[in-house]
């Protein structure tokens, strides 16, 4: 893990994972498992003992492991082809291949070796770019004026300019001037444009903590699987999840879930989770999709239904 620590300049701690006895033999036969902490974020490392299975099987394997340990799952691979990298990123499956690639969306990181210790330009949306892109998609118009978005998002005009530059650089929007105003647009169907942007999506969740119900800030929107169950027919998770935008120090929380009847999971977001939501009680659909791993068939189906409703007859 020295590669990750050196490349990202973060603290990485590795330990044995005590959950292997609970896994079926076909998983322990295929993978080695380790528990890791990346800059305070706990995750589980799965390293194939041989060739990695096809994507569909890998997703099922990850889903099975998450039934035992509901943590972010990261694949450790010895090498990486361009095709496999694209497939894993498209499925939002975290991975790293020493001296080649790092893709840890739950940390907001996507790097390839040619960029050494710097984030690959355009690989992952800046929070401002993601906000502007989702805002554009929600408008359901070929073009929109960006005037007023800085005030709407609570950002500076410079941040909006950088967001426009990133979106334009990725080929996701065109840019033109209407007098002194900037206009962004794209003639593609929103469904196709969003799918094309998937590899660049930033997981808006910066950190997860657990807070006593009585110490919960008021009016926090549902997020994570709680939001997904609120918006679809998916069953609600055992632990309620809400989103928070602010300083972690403002919350009297812990990294450990002790009692899900007394604690609530709080996702600390990179941006205000209610800015784009049509319902203040739930985070917006596109940000929700960006925050959820596609490691469960039921979750995938629920997300597909949400997006289909959003895109309509496009």
C-alpha cells in the first residue's frame, strides 16, 4: 500500500480482516482479503489470487462480501488494461494497480501513473463542476445561461468559470457568449450525456460518521440507501442515513456504529445536498446516483428506475 500512501500523500494502515470465516469458499478461494484505513476511511481490499473474473461476476462477489462487511470494497490488481479500467470505472468499482492506476471514488480520487502525485486533470469532477453539470441536466434545455449559478450554489464566479472550463474540456458542454453572459449547451439526449459523464462523477460523500439521534442537526435530508428507499420500492436500510454539508467538527459523531436504533449515519458531503433537490427531505437524484456503489442488482434496478423517470421519453 506504499504506492497509495506515497502517491496520495495520505496515511494508510493495513490489517488482517477477521471476516473471512463468514465468507463462502468460492470467495476465499478466489481472493485475499485485508482491512485498510485510507486517511481515516475504513475499507476492505480484495486481491484476486489469479485472473480477475468477468465484471458481472466481480459485482456479485463484491455484493456478497458487503453482506458480511458493509464497507467500501477496493480491488487490488497487479496490472490494468484500458478496457478493464473503463469497465471498472463505469461500474464505479474502486481499484488500484500499483504503478499504474488508482480509482477510489469514495475518496474522490482517480489517478493514472502518468500524472504522478497530481489529480489527473478532468478525471473526476470538481464539486463545482458536478453541481453545474447536474443543474444543467435538470433544466432539460439544450442551452442555459450560467448567470446566477454562483449565487445559487454559494460559490465564487471564479469557481463557476473553472467548472465551465472543466466541463468544456471534457467535451460535455459547448460554451458561447450571449453578450456578456456565458451559455453552455449540448444537443445530446440527457440520458446519453449523463452516461458519457459517468467516469468523471465525483462521489459527493467525503466522510461517514455516526451520530446519536438526539444530537442530530435538524432538517438533514435523507441520503444513501435511505434516500433510495424513500424514492423507490427498495426496502429501507437498518441504519438511517442523512447528508450534511459543513465542518465535521460541528458534529459530535464517531466512526463506529454501536446501535442503529440510537445512532444515525451521517454522510458529510462536498457540496450542499439540498441545492438541486426538488424535495428538501431527500438529496437530489443525480447526486444520489453518484454516491451509491453499483454492487447490488437490486440497487442497480432501483437506480435505473429513478433515471428512467428523470429522463422521461428521451
